[in-house]
C-alpha cells in the first residue's frame, strides 16, 4: 500500500498557459495522484491583478499578488509569468527554499540559464523547462535524457509559430507581411512585444536553449546569430515559389570542425528550403525540429509550437516528473555544460546561397558577375536571367544565382564587391538555402 503524500504546488502566473495549468491541476487531481503517488495540492496562484479576467475560471481564494510568500513551503514552483524579473528572483528564491522548479520561460533561460542551473545544482533541486521550446512538442527531454548517450551533430527547424504563420500566409495566400501579422496577433501567436517574434529574438532564445543541451555547452542569446523576417518581402516569397522553394525562419545549431578545432554555430535566419522538404509542409503556427545524431540518425519532432492548453501539456509533464522525484527522492537530472565548445562567428558557416541581382542589361554584365564569384572562390550551381521592368520603365536584367556550398565569409565579400560594382544596380536579396 502506497502512503500518498501531499506536495504543495505554487503557480506563478495565470495567463494563457498558467490558467490552463491551474485548471488541469484542479480537474485532474485524482489522476495526477495515481500517476505520481502524491496529492498535488495547488496552494496558490500569484498574479499581478487578482481581478483581471482569465481564460479559465479559477478559485478566487487561490489568487494572490504575493509571489514570495506563496513560494515559502512549496515543494514545486511553476513559473509561468514570463520575462526576466521578478521571474529570475522568484525562481532563485524557490530553489533556495528547496523547491523543484518548472518553467516555460525561454527569455530567462537564454539569458540567466547558467545562474539558475548552478543554483539548482548547489541545493540539489531540479529545473525543468519542456515548455520553453516548441510549445507542446517534447524536445527538451529527448535531448536531455533520451539522446544523452548519443552525440548530436545538428538541430535544424522551425521553433517560432507566429513567424511561420506569417510566412505561410504570405506564401499560400499572397497576403502582405502586415496583413499576415495582424491575423497572427488576433490568433494570439505573437509575443506581447511582437518584435521578439519578427526580429527572431524568440527563435534565438529557443536556439540557445537547444544548443546548450545538445552540445553540453552554455550558450546564451548573445552567442546566437539572429536575423528576423522583417526583410522578407512579398517579392522574395513569390520569387522563391516560382523556383520551387519556400522561405522559412529556421534555427540551426550545429557542430563545426573536429577534435581541437571543434566549435558550434547557433543561428536563426530566414532561409530557402525546397518545397519537397518536410519542413516546407509545416503550416500555420506549428513547429518542427530535426535532430541529427551520430548513432540515432535523423529524428523529427512536430506539433503545436504555442497555445495555452498545448503548452500546458508540456508543463504538466514536467510537474509529474518533479513530483515523482520528490516521492522517490534524489536529485533530478542536472545540466551538463562540460563540453564548453567555442561558438563560431557566422562567417565560419558553410551552406548554399541564392543571390538575386538587378543589373544593367548590357554585354559583359553576366561575365563580370561570374568573374566576381570565381575570384572569391565560390562555385556557381545555377544562373537564371530574366528581363524585368523597373519603376523607371528601363529594362533591367534580374539574375538569380544559386551557389554550391560556400563559406559565409567568402560569400559576404563577393556580395559586398558586387553591390559596389558598376554592373549591379541592386542586390535584391541574399538568402541561405538549407535542408539539402
Ligand atoms: P501571459 O502574459 O499570458 O501571462 C503571464 C501571467 O503572469 C499573468 O497571469 C500575469 O498576471 C502574471 N504576471 C506577470 N508578471 C507578474 C508579476 N510581476 N507578479 C505576479 N504575476 C505576474 O503569459 P503566457 O501564459 O503566454 O506565457 C507564460 C510563459 O510561458 C512565458 O515565459 C512564455 O514565454 C512561455 N510560453 C508561452 C507560450 C504560449 O503559447 N503562450 C508557449 C511556450 C512558452 P495578470 O494575469 O494579473 O496580468
Ligand atoms: N511567440 C511564440 C511563437 C510563442 O510564436 O512561437 C511560443 O513560444
């Protein structure tokens, strides 16, 4: 006969995700007790305004504005407030008082992760954060546990739902970026500050978390090369479509070099992928992450990347694990940052590129461009020329160049030289081509 204990669970935040978590803790209390061997008692919910309207009706007596007081005496603290402060201080308070912590706060982990994991190690507590990356999709636990005996070579995927929604509607329905963005806002996909999504910060936070886990190295958001989707125009989306390609905001984390020269690259940017690639069919606000591991080979994780109830599922998985650890005793699985690999600059990456140039339609223009690539050591894979009319009505040649795999620093030098040359009127776009 199991002697069921009661574990006190404090919830910080009752917004889109927190209100759903509170509801699940209350409605599924009996089921959770069977699964964990402990009664999970929701001892309180800290919010800013106890009278604010909520997605889910919650018992009024559980709401409080005193998060620090609520944490005292808790066994598990679930932080779903978001942002850096007071979330950071409250998580440290929770750990120091002996509680296990569950959080979905990617912004905090991508900036203060090392401090929080150290604090947890020192007191023998755990910090779980499945919800911080790709919403409902189990990706943290596979990297931390299931693949812990393997060697991850590359992670590559779509980790921001709102920008995927915007790019998808631009591609499928010909919407402008502004039109697609206002629908994404109505659907609740965007962060309170949409710059975090469209400028790639949210995806970069998630990339930092994934790279830290995959390469056992502390990676912060400052280490991530970040480009958002604000430079992506309808013209670029249309041009990609005509070429059988689609533009996606990708996060790429990969090992470069070997042995003593080994480093990692962590980057977020809009890139072209073939319409045949599985990532091309990731629609709307969904996310998908590919993991390439030495022994396991290629793995794909797909599903809802955002949403209150979907993300609550990931939070609840962490809560159940934390409860089981409490009952079984022992420290949770800590982080392992001992790989300590250097993070390479963006110039060190090797990939394929597509460059669209507008050039004066004169003899020798194409030859001059080809010479620039040859002199820069970058090999051309495809060259297509069409004649377009610019705003002033003058005929202009549009040249779309696809390269073989090339070093980013070589490519940037060539693009800079072309932009300054007399034959090139405009560098219309430079996009990396991934997934091949
Ligand atoms: P919301 O903005 O919807 O909710 C935040 C909650 O925290 C609110 O209840 C708010 O109180 C409370 N809160 C904020 N600041 C304070 C404070 N200083 N003191 C007390 N309470 C405070 O956030 P989400 O639910 O969308 O997100 C929660 C976390 O989950 C974030 O870290 C987010 O990045 C992450 N996440 C969210 C996803 C999503 O789809 N929404 C997906 C994956 C992760 P009040 O209600 O009174 O204003
Ligand atoms: N704004 C985020 C996104 C929410 O669009 O993916 C989920 O983290």
